[in-house]
C-alpha cells in the first residue's frame, strides 16, 4: 500500500529547466544555453570574508533576520536607489530570492487566496503559491508586448484576489515593465486592496535606460514586498543570499515564516556579504550588454522574430514560423542540432524559446552557429 503524499507537491512537476538540462547532458557534445548562471566568479573580497569568518570560529547561530550590519546595508542600499525609507528592521536576509518569495507568500496568503502572475514567468511561482495555500492565476501578456494592461488585469481579478506577483526585468524574456504597466499594477493594488510582490532579482541588470519602479511610492508602502538577491548581479548564485523589504507589519510575519523554514542564513555567508554593495558590477553589465547585442543580431540575421530585451540575461525569440510547438522545436534542436534551449511552456508561454546569454563568447558563437544550421535545415 502506497500512502498518500502532499497533492500540492505531487500536482507540480519538477523544474522544466532542470529537465531540459538533464536531457541535454545525455546527448554527446550538446551545448546548453539554458541556465541563468553567470560565468563570472563571486567577488574575491566576498570569498575572502567568508573564509575569514569560518576560520575565526564564527560558526554559531546568527540572528534569525540577519546580522544588524548587513540589514543596515540592505536598507541603505534600497533607500538610496529608490528614495524609500525602510528601516533595517523592515528588511530580511534570506536563502536566495526564492526563500524570500515563499516567506512573503506565507505571510500574506490564507487558504484559497488568489495570486495573479503575469505570464510567461519564472516556473517556481506556481508551486510556491500553491505550497503557501494560494491559487495561481495567470495573466497572459503575449498579445500586449509582454506588458500589463488594466483591461486584462481587471478581467482576472476576483474578490478572492490577494496579491499580484510580478517580475521586472522579466524571466524568460528580459522585458522591463513600462510606466503604463506599473500604473495598472498600482491602480489595481489601491482599488482592490491587494499586495504587490515585486521580484526584482534582475533589477540591477538593465542596459539601455533606467527601469521604472514602484518601490519608494509611499501610497504602496503598506502593501508592497520588495524581493531581490545577490545571485545574478554579483555572480553569487551558489552563495544563496537574497533579501526582502516590506512594511513592518508584513515583515514581522515574513520573519516568522523565514525562521520556521530555515532559521537563518549561515553567519559566515552573511559576513562575506557585508560591503557587497560597494562592489563594481559595471564590467559584468558591459559584458552582458555586448553578448545580448551579439545574440540579438545573430537571431535577426537568421530571420527569427525577436525583440531586444531591456534587462536580465535572456532573449526570447518566437519559433511560431517553423510549424512546430516549442517543446518539439527544442527536442529536435537538441537531437539534430546539438543545442539546448528552454521551451516557453516551462514559463507558462507558447511558441517561443528562452536563450540565456550569460555564457562565454565562444560558447555563444558556437550556439548561434548551431541554431542557424538547424533553422536552415528546416
């Protein structure tokens, strides 16, 4: 007899991105442009501070919410960027942005509450919302240039809607939400008494113009949860440090969820991250912008339908013209062309593929060559 398991987990398959990566690994010589994993190393100063902290014996429990020094740095960083006024006590140090998100969802959701999520979007949002007892409600944006309109947003809001979870720049398409999209979000939050969860893990990776933001808008202070991480901007994915900021009444509940989930982020890791915001990330930004422009130019030359992304390190060409869905396109590309990309179905989308360009220049060149040969063969 097999005993029943948690349906919230059973009904959600494992990560589609990891599934594609595992398939690619089984194909000899296959190149993967699939993961949002910077090819840079974490700053040397961070690694040195982590090592020094361990060697000095700093291996005991840190405060649940994070060391006061790091929380002060986080609040100062957010306030300087956005003109907000978060106190250090209104911030939280988390195990990546993923854990910040689940803590935020657990803080605000009651069973059956709905969370609207513009799609295509990061594949972990749906299972996280459901694990927190909520109901995932997709808001399709493909027909609006991946922006948010009040008309479509209002059409999916119900009396059960509790929050809107949005990402800018977006994963998988690198789209930066414009002022009209943010106005639609703000209006919905104020008119319908909703929370806004701003997953901003890529908001330092913007290339052509400053990204509009709702952080610092005093009218939203009691209902906006800001989530970010050091993973992408500082090439520290394996260090696993994220952070959040929210009004005190929300943060008190997030801290409870955080302490129940992980207790705290390891103290030596936190010590390594002190001073992180003084690190210069401009060389990485320049490299990503150059790679973005290269991949975009190559895709356009192949005749692909693609838009220039404003941020993150992903590009999202359409494959609708090739007479197959995105899953089949990616499967054939792996087996016939030796290149792995992520189908848009992994993000709730359709007829597109995600290409990550946070890879070495030579890998990107070979990847684009293989994609071009595959398309020509079609």
